[in-house]
């Protein structure tokens, strides 16, 4: 399960596992934001392995880049035409995708959002995800506790995903700010807070180049930034490179979310100070199991008690634990990374 399955599909190209059961395969689709981000590669690995185990024919689709909404809509249309029993979806645009999702559900297809809840959340039949607010909350609490009294005078930058502010982006951002002690305005919106410690936010598209660019933009606004929250670890790596270019890589606290093996290694190396680890392989494998149960028994998955989604867990990873904030070590994080 630790071997990565390399994603080679571009845009709407589908890669399918041809697992047949008695000549009548249950078919399922996995639609991710991209097939190059390691997070989605791991998600695909989990879905592929579980589909092979359960005798499900799996077809995988991905956007060309994060934010490629139209390709995801086309993928849903293809899955409907193919007679899929279920779709696992990480939506690039969590509200605009809803009409296409409804078409799939009207066709009797079980639609499960992975990692990123739709808007509204009940637009999908179920959501299997990290508690992204908690993921942000943990790194915010850790950053505040680690800074001690200096947190009162912090200069904070947030490096977010994209201008459409998908739910996963908002939840991580607002969770972080809450954990750091920033009063939230509208918890459904990024960037409307009035705390003087906030230098600003910029978007990264969830990749290293975007993280570098966003960090450069914010440093131009205020070169004294000393706390950086990033939507994910590739963006954090880019932010670090921008800081390194001006000799400030050692005096800025960078926190992030994802917990992939490269990201945890960056915690070990000091590029990232702490990260919240999520488990995309588990999300996807549970999603395939749910599609199998839907096909066999007509039963939909239930959310975790007290939540509107099925919580697949989160853990804060750092080798510099802070009082009052639960965490695991880098060694433990490397053993678990994205499993």
C-alpha cells in the first residue's frame, strides 16, 4: 500500500481498473482536482487498491490544474453515461459543481465528496473528509502556544487556495485563525477579519510556485511577517523558498495541513514547523466500500455522530510539542503518512 500509483491521465483521460465480477462489474468513478498533487495520487492509490479487492471497475478522472471545474463536470457526465454506481469527488468549485452532482444523483448514482465538502454539504449523498476546521485549529493553537507572549504582536500571512474559496480552504483558514486567537467575522469567508496582526492573504493554487509567488506578494506588503499559514505543504515549500531568498527562512513560523510523506519530511528538515496530517488513502478506500454497499444493498453511508460528514481523522505533527496541544512526532507521522 506504500507504493505510489503514478497518475498519467491528463484532463478528461480516464484510467480504469478492469476488475470484473461474474461478468457484471460494479463500476465507480474517482474525480480529483488534479492527478499530479501527491495528495490525490495517494487518494487514487487507496481507491484503486480497494476497487481491485472488491471487484469494482474503477475509472479515474482529473482536472488539468486545481480549479479546473469544467473538466470535472465533463467527467461526471461521462460517469452518468457509463452507468457508474458511484462517484468519489474532490470538487474544485464546491458550489458550481452541484447541478452536475444532482444530475448524477437523479440517475441513481451515489455521490461521495472526498476531502472537500460541497456547498451545501448535503448536495452529496455523503462526505468522507478530514475535519478541516480542526486541522486548521490545531496548527493555529500550536503556533500561538509556541510563540507565547510574542503571539500578541504577530504578523500573520495566510496563503490560501484560490479566489473561489472552496470549503476546504475556508475551513482550514478559519480554523487556523480561531486557534491563533483571531476573532472571526463571517466564518464562511476568508479575509474579512479586522485583527491588526493580519498582514493579508493571497492564493497559491495549492502548489509550490503559487506558494512562492503569494509569499513574495505578501512580503512586499510587509517584510516583517513572522507567522505563515498555508493551505497545504507544496504551498508551504514555496513560501519557504521565498523567505529563504531574503534570508528569513529561520525566523518565520510556517504551519500547514496535509501530512504527506514529503511534507512530514519538510517538518523534520525545519522547512515547516508543524502540520496537520490527514488520510486520503483511507478516505478513498472507505468511499469505494460505500459504493459497493450501495450497489449490493442500497444503503448509504452515515456521518460521524454529531457531524455532517464522516470524519477520517487528523493529527498534529511536530517534534516541538506545545503545552495543551495534542500532537504526534515526526517519526510517527512518517509511519502514518497519508495511510
